[in-house]
């Protein structure tokens, strides 16, 4: 047979196309599985908030305080409020309760109250200065049990002299 009239061999391009389609199919399956694993491992805001609120309710609130804010936010892998991404998913949600303490209560009295409350739970308290704008003074208490972080409490004095506690 004359080479100019011979039918060209199309099996090689078909094999390449088939291999390409198989590779794309495998890639789609793997991407789909990664996506599903991400969905399954995503923390539930409502479940975490319910668990957090149940825990926070075990801590006594300064008498006659008024709850002025509840905030639930997603944590980053290092425990901060920012920095979450696809490859470093959030470990869950944190919840804060902000209370306005009664008029006449000073910072020292509020901190002493919460230090006693931590001790009642069997927690040790680490204390430090936490003054930040717009507050005129502030103290943080970090509760630990067996060296493990339990909770941070921030107690601030506002410019009007009122004390705010953030659990």
C-alpha cells in the first residue's frame, strides 16, 4: 500500500484524550472528597455557642450586673479571632458575654470578685494589665486548671467610671 494513501493511525491521539479524561475525572473525585471532608469537619456555630453559653453560666456574675452584649465569633487555628483559611480550618467558635456592673463598683472590687470565683472553680488566675482605648483602666484574668487554659476575663473601667466585665 502506498504511504500517501494509507489511513493515518488515530489510536495514539484517542489514547491521549482518554488518559486526559481519566485524569480529569480522578482530579474531580479527589477535589469533591476534599470539599466534603471540609464540610463535615466545619464546626457548628449554634452547637459551639450552646456549649459555650452553658459553660459561661457556671461562672457567677457580679451581683446586679446587666448583660449588655453577647458575641460569638469563629476562632482561627491558633485561638485568635482571625486568620482562618481553607487549609487551616477553624477549630470552633468562642462566645463572649459583656456585663455592665452596677454604679459604684470599682475595678479592684470587680477583679477581687472574679478572682474568688475562679478559686471557687479550682482554677488558678494569672493577672495582668489590659488597659486599652476607650477604657481608662483594665485588668485581665486568665483561668487555668492543671496548666490548661480555661477562660479569659477582661474587666475594664470606662471613662464614665462604670465597670465592664467580658467573660
